[in-house]
């Protein structure tokens, strides 16, 4: 994969461009993709942003979100955008299967594929890009890419909002270990450019319906299990709960972090029956590697302290598999948490 700086000659003349992200995109996937959209639009390119699936309602305020094409519900429009595409930007994922049903069409494209991502172990699929696991977020890497290209003058208020949204969520509001000095310097630069961060916090964190809060209370009371002998907490959510509380995409975002807030807990697992498959989210403190854990047991991966997985078993069987995997890692989980 060639360095991201080498795409600059490709951007000199207007091209047909597609930007895409992983399925069920979070704020980092949406924010980084839309930041890149606003930059390339200023350069005169013909751009379509395609999400493999729908995205959470609490991200609909992002500048340009109303232009994002949902592949599942707008497949004809997405296929038209892919026809004759000259550049493909892949943001916040590093393996094409993460785009779900969109993946086979991306694999067939002959145009240059450009990666901007911060997850571990990228596939050798991409022609140009940056893969930096030390970065807090893909949004941060978009910001740094603009500087590497010598294009920082294109950072508008819209781009700043998108970059900040992706960064603030992927850093857990700047509390995760990935919040480096370079992250704070970036935010300072964005604020110097006129960013109003408090509005973004309100849009992301104070913009849910009552039923989500009731669901969280129900889950903490009835679905949480704590295995103190393994320094692990788990929450298993049946599909019936999703229907009962009329949850929408994104309503379970951040739920796993409640488990990690328990004193002494080293690993947290959120296991949700999505009906078509069971989805798992893992978080950890200190030196327990949930990326390796997710890859080994649940066809997943991600970051050292934050990863995800999947299972085609029932919720009950998946929970038992998780408990067995937890027991196999007893020695690692009983180590003292490093601070």
C-alpha cells in the first residue's frame, strides 16, 4: 500500500468518487466519511457517500448526512454511483467484508482503493492509504491527511464538526488511552477555526428518546452478570428486549461501557441477539487484548481494548461460548489491571 500522500496527483482533476464505510456506521465512520466528502467537494469532484446499511438517527445532524446513500434501501442509486467510479475511499474499516452486502461490488472495482483507518491487521486490498493503530479515530487521520496533502486550508466548519464528532466518540469523550497529545492539538486547531464543541456533544449525547433510557435501566437490572472471579462483566440482550423498547440503530451504542465502569472489571462483553445473527462488543482495561480474544473466538477484531465479533449460534449458545472463552483466559483476566 502506497503512502496516503501519493494520492495528491489523483485529486488534481475532478473525478467520480465513492466514499464508503463499515456497516452500521458509528460517529467515527460517518464523521470521517463526511469530512472527506466536504473536502473533495471543494476540489470539484463528483462524490457519493455510500453506507452499507442505515445509520443511527442521532447522527442525522452531521453536515451532509442527508446525502448519504443507504445501500440496503437505495441499492439502485448506490450501483449507479459505483458504475464508472474512478476513486474509492474506504474509511474506518480495513477489510471489505465489513461492508456486508456491498463487499462483492467493491471487490470487483478496478479503480484505485484508498484506505484511511486505525484498526489492526488491514487486508492487502488497498492501493494507497494510511493505517495507524495509534490514532484515536479515523476522523483524526482524515484531519492529518489534509495536512499531509498540504490542504489544511480546506478545513471548513463543516469538516471540523465531522472530525470532532468522530474523535469525541471514539475516544470516549477523550478518556481512552488513545487520547494522545496530538489529539488535543488537533482539537485546539479545530476550535481556533471556529468549532463549537458543546453543540456537537448535545447532538450526540443528549438526543435520545425516553425508551432508550428505560431500556438501559432494564438491561442493567435484569441482563447484567458479573463474574468477579474473572474480573469480567457481561450483558446478554434478547431480541425481545429490542422489540419491547422499540430500539433503533445506535440505541445500544455505549452500553458496554457501563459494564467496564464497575470497580475491578477488566473485560466487559455486550451480547445482542439481532435475529439475523448475534453481535458481540468487547471492552477491556489495561493489558487484556480483546482484539485477539474477538478474533480467536468470535470471527471479529478491532482494537486492543475495544473490539467486536459475531455468532450464528443462538443467544444462549453464544453466551455459553463466551463463558467458556472467559474461563480459558482466566489467568490473563486475573492479572492486576495496569494503570
